[in-house]
C-alpha cells in the first residue's frame, strides 16, 4: 500500500513513476488533435500548426541527454517529420 506524503499529490507521484508514459501520452494527444483537424475539420493549416510543436517536442525529447548519437537521432526524426509534413501540406 502506498502512503502519500502531504507535499506530494497523486499527479506528481504518477509523473515521478511513469514519466515516459506521460510524455508519450501527451505527444500522442498532440498528434491525434492534428489528425482530427486534418481528417474531420478538413483544415490542413491547423493540422500542421498542431503537428509542428509535437514534432519539435519529440525531437527534443529524443535528443535531451546531449550525446552525439541522441542529437543526430533527434535531428533525423525532426528532418523526416518536416519532410512528411511538407509532403502532406502540398498534397
């Protein structure tokens, strides 16, 4: 049984124990909202405006512990995501 301290809330405990899950959930919500804009509202400009911050957050999350491999991986994810967004926007 978990005992909570007075200074810690349930949300803080969740983020401490499941920070990766929470980050993936937030990124998923960002991309789903962009998909909703594109598919149901037929608004491409709003979808790309929603996807760009999500893509930027994903690239920063991948490259955060600044090692050369992670920086290169984050840059590759960002570049490929931008290429896909440009392709989608032009279609």
